[in-house]
């Protein structure tokens, strides 16, 4: 794998959603455009199942200029759109399910019922079963690599990001700080999971202010 990136928008108080974990609009249209620009630099985009339930859309790139740039760089016109879901308990009849034409994968755990696997496969989705109850980050990277996917973008949420951060597999983090607060001890941040015993260092590689938003890129310190 060449790069594993995370891209998230967070409030001034470090939150990415409310405790209900439903959809919440945080960034400006400019931020949403930046999301597309960042997606365009990756071969695949991955979401956790909770994020998918809040936003069940294909993780596509919009606009002919970005698609042309991808083709020039030898990439597919659209990034592969993938989800992690242990038991495939996912909403049906969503725009993601109906986005035929684009490659869609679901990484499941070993207890995912065969009937559900078959149902998703009948919708043109490739289901990759892991060895454990949850698909592991290393299994996920291995499956992507065997498909020639070298640049992976994690678009949250905090639990998915945590699995990759805790396995030390994240190279860079794009963060947009939006001028809002959400608060709430139960509201997620972009890094959930168990966390580290000692802080892990990243270095600030890029910093831009656009209106009231800050666009940051951090790289893993080597
Ligand atoms: N502000 C932003 O930029 C932004 C971006 C993305 C999401 N969000 C928000 O974040 C919230 C969701 O975040 P979240 O942390 O609650 O959940 P999440 O990371 O989206 O999804 C976590 C779920 O994914 C499944 N999963 C399967 N294998 C996994 C693995 N190896 N590691 C981790 N998860 C695995 C598990 O559910 P199963 O038991 O179903 O397998 C797990 O509970 C939503 O409110 C969403 O809107 C905000």
C-alpha cells in the first residue's frame, strides 16, 4: 500500500457528529468540494457501517475535471466504494446499493450469514469475509492490494479510523476544523476505539485558512 489517508471534518470541540450518530452537515460547500479533490487522489474509499447508515451513498468523485485527472494518473474513473460491516446488517434500497457500474465492496466478519452475503452479491457487490468476527485492517489492506489498489482513503467514522490508527497503518490525516461546536461526552471524535497509552506524533504538513474554516494535513512522523 502506498498511502492510507483519513479525511474528516470536526467542530472546534473535536466532534464529528452528535451522540445519535445520524447525519450532520458540518462543512461549507468549499469543504465538500475539497472532499472530492481528496477522494480523487485515492483508488478506494472506505466507511464504517455506522457512517454508512447515516450516509448510504457511493463515495464518488464528481465533475469531469477530477475524473479526467484520475484517468491521466492511470486510475479508474471512480474510486472503489467500500464498507466494513461484521454481520451485513445494513439498510437496503439505498443509493449505494443502486450505484451499479461503480465497484462496491463490503468487508464482513466470519459470522456474516451466507444468505445476506448472497443477497449483496446479487446486487453486484463483492463481499469479502474476514477470518475473525470483524474484518481486520490488515486483511482489508491485503484485499485491496491484490486488486492493485495502492491509495486508500478512510472517510470515518471514528471507530473505523481507530482500527487503522491503532494498527499504525495511517500515513496522513486531512482535517477540516469548522467554526461550530457540538459538545456532548457521548458525541464521537474522529479517533474512537481504545486509543494509545502515550500520544503518537504527527507533523503538520499543510495549513490553510479559507473563510472561517481551517484545512490541515498531518503526516505520520517517521
Ligand atoms: N464529520 C465527519 O467528517 C464524519 C465523517 C464520517 C462519519 N461521521 C460520523 O461519524 C459517526 C459514525 O462514527 P462511528 O465511530 O460511530 O462508527 P463508524 O466508524 O462509522 O462505524 C463503526 C462500525 O463499523 C463496523 N466495523 C466492522 N469492522 C470494523 C473494524 N475492523 N473496525 C471498526 N469498525 C468496524 C462495526 O459495526 P458492525 O458491528 O456493524 O460491524 C463498527 O461499530 C456518524 O454519525 C457519521 O455521520 C462524520
